[in-house]
C-alpha cells in the first residue's frame, strides 16, 4: 500500500487549516474518515477535500453541519460515506 494514499494528522491539518488536535478529534469522533495505525491516525488522501465539500453543502442547505455527537460504531469509519460523496462529485 503506497504511503501517498494516506495523510498523517499533520498533513491533513495543513490542508484543512486546523490544528492536528482538531484532526485527531474529528477522526476519533468519526466525523473525518480515518484509520488507526497503532497510536497514530491515517486519513485517506481524498477525505479532507470531501469533508470540506460536505461541510459546504450542509451550509448551503442551511444546516450548521454534521452533529457534534460521536458517530455510532457502525458509522465510525466513514469510508462508505466517502465513496458516496466521491461518486456524487466524480472524484478520480
């Protein structure tokens, strides 16, 4: 598995223009798709852009964004949602 497929929390934080602790919090709560590798998080390279897209769409619909409650364990990974969003915007 090439390393370029996943971002570190620092790389994702730089893309999102937030702190690394915010990225870890989003990942831990299941709001940003990520996988745990030991004590570190790895974020799929398309996840930050798709997460921002989702936030913008929620704003446009007049919602404040996704709930700040942690996602259920069934929804925690977020990879299924990334695939749905990627299909909708046709990300390659």
